[in-house]
């Protein structure tokens, strides 16, 4: 079965320097970490893994709060409207950040080439699952189908577990998504991974070729994740959170756990993450306009 590449677990958020900490004593109560996706999703796995480490550094509980819906917009909106004191964070992803502004007003194949041939023979009767209308899962498959010259019916689901299950049970023919929800079905032999959408092969999935290797060099799609908080949060506090998240991402146990799920920990500065978000917004905005995708708000 087909599925998207993996995730660049970027640490892009942060909080205060020593001066700001001295003034506010952050954090002085539990930190809410909003996850705009269902329990059991790849985003949920990352949040709980990092939250468990961050609570030790911060001396306060990190309470993971799942708030799925509207392609991730509900959870991100809740974080955006929170007080700018660093006690409410959100683990965001490209869907509600880079895609949404432009949209709201068993398979008998062993590789990508065989999949494309099979889909063409079916004359549009291929179906594919996604994590919802307008999700990176949806858009990446649309981009791939346009490049490959094939057609299919979009079947949206609310999150990665039900989307992956639909492919494993034969309700849909294919999907593109991050690895965690798919791997149990891959290991059971019910789903086959055909390619990843990153430029290079993933260390955690070395045997899976890239779409570029499979004949589609113009397709690259990474499902990134990163921390967000209210825009008015002091920069010093942002830098503190950024430093702590980066430190946690260097933990050998955290890295091993993420890589076992087919996820790639990256980290970096808040500025670098802002640039990644801006670039992805421009890139996918052009694609969304090109295919004319509009969703009801």
C-alpha cells in the first residue's frame, strides 16, 4: 500500500531566558500541550513522548490534551487564544498551519510503477484514504496522482488510525501518511509500503525507496511537526522552550522511540522552524490554488 513519508519532528518553540524566568517563575503550574489529532495518532505519540521528558526539565506536569477536528484547526485555534504565558502549547503540523489558509473561505502491487499501472487499468476506480479533506495526506496523494496521470476517489477519515485501518481491511486501496499508524499493519503483512515522499531514504525505513527513485523526482512532501504557542508569548520564553525541546530530542531513548515509529527527530532554532513553515506555506499554497481546492469553513 502506498503511504507518505515521515515526519520531521522539528522543535520550534520556546520560552524565556534567565531574566524572564526570574520574573515570572515559568512554569509555575502544569503546562497544557494541545494535540490537534486523535489519541493514538503519530502526533499524539510524539506529544506524550516529549511531554514525559519535558516535565522533568520543567518541574511541572505536561498535560496532553487531544483536540482533533477541522483538519487540526480546532486544537491550534485553542492554543492561539490562550494567555501568552507559555503554559499552553500546541504540537502543530502542516495541515492547519501551511495548508488551511488557502482552503477555508489489498493491493496487488509491489512498487510505485506497478501501482501506477494498476491504477490506470482501473480507470479511476482506485480509492484512497486520507486523514481528512485538506490534510497533507490528501494533498500529497492529489499531487502524486496529477504527476502520475491517474485518478482515484478520495475517502477522508478523522485521523491516521482509521485511515490506516481502512487500507489494511481493504476498504480503500491506498493512502499516504506518516509511518506510525501503518507499521503494525505492515508488520502483519496486511499493508505494503511502496515509497517515501522525502528526498532521501529514511534511516528508519531504509528498504523503502523514495518517489524520486521510483520515477517521480518532482514530488517531495514531508509531514513535519513542531511546537506552537500564542503569538504574544515573550521571545525569551520561546527560546527557553525551544532549548528544552531540542535537549529532549537529543535524548537517546527519545530518538530511538521516534525512529522505531518511522519518525525522524530534527530539532533546530525557532527561526529555522519559522522559515520552514513559511516555505511550506508558499509551496503548498501554490499547489492548492492550482488544483482549486476549497473547503467549507
